[in-house]
């Protein structure tokens, strides 16, 4: 029986489709992706920002094909969780979006850095990435999935509070200053998708304060973000399931059950 969330448009669209087409040739690094997934977009942006050669392979995580479930040199599965994103580098599989991003930092040291060179600043960036993972992302999903108006209001305030804290720590123009970094990479997929909560849950960037509206506009207009974003049309079916609290993704189930978003 097909997974209820498996009905997904089969490929990226608009600028993202052009990016996919330019990364179809075999490479040492294979990027297993789902065009619709915000976690995937994090890794995709990192690959684009760093200019690392990669081969893009589209995966519907609810209808996995042999190239994703098939054996690699070191594992029976590319990702034992069955989720995207994942990569395979010289036959070795790796998964989890932020872990992959940090791997790219270490494995390709001659490419543009996404984490600061200074140890303290690097640790501080990781603290704010942790804030995004534990406060920004969960509150977004709670807000999208909440059906009761009172719960929606609570989730909206939680989301704005989490974003405001981040906004007030931005050095400008990007989080760490003049250069794009991993904090920007970690949060921007949810900025790209905040139109969902703006249209359906009363969210306004201006209400966050702390310079968030300007920061969000700057991030979503970054070329690497545009090159990894599809048109909104095919997101509607996906986020419609979340808005009705019918989605059965691991993130949706965790949110429904009050667990951390995986």
C-alpha cells in the first residue's frame, strides 16, 4: 500500500530544475535529495555555496527506489532511516542535513567556509544552529499543524519568539557578518516556506522584530537559495496535508506526538 504522503511531484521545478540538470553527471559525491524538503535544501545550499562537484539524485522518501535502498560499499542502506538528505562519497554513505554540512567543511577545506575559523565564533555558530533545530523548526511545524485557534496562537508566539532571538544575534548582513555561513544555511529553508504560515496562520515577518524582516529578505534572495528553490505550486499539496494535520512524515508524527523533530 502506498504511503499517504508519497503523492509528490516527481522533480524540482523552475531554477531548482536547472540546477538539477547541471548536476546529472556522475561524481565522487552523490547527493540523494527530495526537491520539496527543507532539510534537503540546507545541504543543497551548502553544496552550491562551496562549489563542490556532486551528482543529484531525486528520491521520494515514501517510495524509495533501488538506488537509495541498494547496498553501498560500507552499508546496506544509504540511510537506514530511509530519509533524505543523504550523500554517498567514494562509496561511503552519510545522512542528517547538518552533519553532512559539517562533513563538507572538513572534507573540502579549500572551498568557501561556512563556519568561522575562530574556535569561539565557530562554537557560537553551533549554539545558534542548535537554537534553530530545537526552537525555530519545531515551532514552525507546531504552528502549521495546529488545528485549534488557541494552540495556533501559542505556536505563533513561540515561533516569533524563537526567530526574534535569532534576529537579535545577527551581526549583519548575514548572521556572522559579511560572509554567508552555516547559521544562514540552517534557517533559510524555513524562511523560503514561511509564506505557508503567513497565508494560513497569521504570521508576519514584521511582527518578529529585531530586524528579522530585512534579514529574511536578504537570505531568500541569495543566489544559492534561489537555485535550490522550486515554484510554490507543487508545495501546495504537500503543505496542505500539514495544515490539515494529516501528514505522516517523521517530522509531522514527531510534532503530533510532542517529540523532537528528527
